C-alpha cells in the first residue's frame, strides 16, 4: 500500500524539484513547524505545512481519506491541551521524498492518547510539504519512547550517598542506566534536563484501601452518611472508577500501592492497572479474614469473612488463593470480654498455616501488643499498623526478627478521624493537605459536606477521642524508634481510604511523621521505596533506581535527603518510562 501511495504522490506532485543536499534537514524543519503550530493553535501555520492538493493522503484508525479541502475543514475545532512528539526518525527515500515517524502523547482534557504517527515529506514548487499523514494509537502496555533525564542529583532508594549531576536513561519502560554522566552517556535519544532537581524511586504506599473513599461515605461506621450517600451506590462507583484514585496517586509521586483489604473486585486491579501508566502498580489482598463479624458489607458481597473457627480460617484462605489474592489479610480486632486474643489465636494461627501452604504472605492488622505478638506467632510477615497501646517488648522484637516481619507504622490515620469529627461537631470546614492539587473533584465535594454531616458525637466525646489519639500517636512514635533501633524493617503506608487519609497526598504527612518520630530522611526514603517494594514482594521489579527495574521515578525541586517534606515539591513523575510534568499530572487528576 505504501509503495502505491508513493507512486500516486509522484504522479500528483509534478514536477518534484531538485532536492537540496540535506533533504532530512528540510523535512525536519517542516516537522518542527507542524508540531509548533499545533502547540500554538495556529491554524494558518498548521495548514501551511500540508500539500494543498487532492493528493493529500490521510490515514488512521478511522480509515483512509484524501484531499486538502476536506482536511482543512476540521482543523482548529479541537486543539490538544498537550502534545509530546518524541523519538523522531526521518529517512530519505529518494531525492525530494523523506519518510518520517514519531511517537506521540496527546491529551484533550483528561483524555490521553499515545501512539505512533507517520509523515511523508515531499519537495514541491511551494517548498517542502507533508503529503501523507497518519496516526495510530498504541495498544495498552506499549513501552514509552526512550528518554534521558540529565543533570539531577540521584537518590537510588538503597540508602547510599546521592549521586550529583547524574543521568538516568529510560528505555522500553525500564531503567537502562543510572549513574554519573560518564557512566550513563546520552546518545541519540530525547532529553529532559532536570538540573537543580532530585530523582528518587517512585514512592510506594504499602497500605491502602480502594474500597474506601477517604471520607465517611466509604466508612458509614464512622459518620453514617447512607441517607444521602447510599453505601451500595458508593461502592458501585468505587468499583466502576478506581482510576480516579490511581491518577491521584501518580500525581502525588506514588507509583505503586498495596491494597490490603476490601471487596473481591479489588483483586482485579493488578491486571486492570498494570499496563496503564496513568495509575500505579497495584497488588491486593481482597476480602479480609476478621475476628469481628463486622456489618460493613453489601447484600451479596462481603469484605469481611468471619474467623469463627479454624475451619473457617482455612476455607477463607483457600477462597482467597482461588481468586488470585496476593496476600491473606487478618483484621485482628479485640473487644473483651467477647473477643479476646486467646479466643481468636487458634483461628489466626490456622490462617497463617494455610497461607504458607499457598505461598501467600500473612498480613495482620493488630494495634495492641498482645494480638500483635499472637499474629507474629502465627507467622505474620507484614504488620500494617504499629502497636498503639503499650511499648513493644523484647518478645515482640524477637518474634518479628525471626519472621523477617516488615512493619508499617501508619502514624497519621487516627488523626484523620479526629479531624473529620471535629469538622462535623464544630461545623468548620476541613483543610485539605494536597499541595499539588491531586485529589479528584468528587472527593473534594464530599469532604466539603463534612461541616453539615449528621453526627451524634458530642464535644466531650470528641475531646476524649482527641486525647486517646494523642496518646496512641505518642506510643506509636516511641515504638517506631524501638523498632528502628532493633533493626526491624519499616515500610511506609498510610491506610488511605479512611476518613481524611486521602488517596495520593496522604503519603506526605505519613513520611513527615516518620521523620519526626526519629527516622532519618534517608531511612524514610528507603522505607517509602525499597522496603515498601519488598513488603509487596515486588522488589525485583521496582523500588530502587537501577538497571533493569521499572522506570518509576519522582523528580522533586528540593533535597529529600535533608528533609522528606521536599518530596511534596513534585516536578515530574515517571511511570513505566512515561515522563509527565506536574502541570500535566494535575490536569489528569482533575
């Protein structure tokens, strides 16, 4: 077909002028003018790049068309908000004819397309023109074009000294080279100059819940909003559009998350999100095994499977394994006198034993020292909360060390509940901690309802809750120091989805609380990248900046090795080699 098209053009464009010595340079000038006209929304300049003839050929996903007049009629009606044109290749076919391709990323509002476009440039009496144009969107998962990030300070996530004036070469969605400019020279690929910035691995939130919204409508056991926001409708919306939270994560510099409990549909998020560079990597544990028969379920779906005995525990694990769960999560709730640690220990132990048979890690929510130690005896390798009631003791540390357990402290999530209740009791607006504007509009609208939310909580009850929360925060911070001193690995997780612990930007306050509790900035960075990837069992794929890993990066305008608050200063986020600016990320999130 292409041979026929070239023959047609040779017949139409007569005579073809004698080409200048450098046909490729002439074709490139037209290409650059064409892209510039699109970005500047200059209709006249744009049309001036094309062959004004019935021989103008256009091709694409919608088929084949010819003719300049019909082409010109549609120009200017829908300019893109963003156009990236990378990986340009121009090849002279014969004097006066050059064939070219480039990789595009184009965005209209929050509708993004990536693919490959082709051009045929010809020399005419009116100068060089585009005679053939076409574009085809790439299938999901197609690797991004190669790119070099140059001149930044590199923090690779392994805890070593930063590398100044570093280059990171991205190719086929992977890191091809990371190191000094001498180690990683730039040859023949597009460049993003990030001098004066810092590159770290993409952040990882190792404790999130896509089955929760970040407000009371997803947790009506806090403030019951079912009168205005029926719970089944809320959950239906979450299942239909989890990508809105995925975009908030990427916008915030979070390129991987671990969903450690929710409805069974969350188990499909891994396959749904993996080829999509607008959302993070996701692994999910699915429905939780719970010592409490909690009512927060749907008529035909459960997110809590009751651990009533050992048989129920084993049945629950076998169900999760059959559904493709990446882990087994136990919600270890203790409410004496009915629900005691001793009464639940056998079922939790059975769940751990069955999980090992299926090669699934055992994740446990245990906020009390007694149940946390029972969970460790059952084989827990990931504790998704710190101990909040008592200082951790030597037995706890020995058990954690024996298991190789990673602990996620979640220092900030209880304060979100206090803030929400305060807004409802005192009828004051909620202040959102979202420095880059990454939270989606629907979530912001729900949060704006908080001052008028119906609550029976009194000022006295709020004061007592605030006091309890302050005490647990203090114990959690002290325990984090003890865990660090004992060499227990710490991963960062926020428990996002709980009220006012928002998907995406919640990571900043959590990292800052970890630093305030005594971790060094570099320790927090490693916990938020390499260790969090290990918590997900995906450390061979991402979490550090090294050759062969996924090209998932965050580029910030301040030094996070001196203060992790600088990770708020996001300038670019890279997911699978696609480099997006903060302006682009904000537009996509909104």
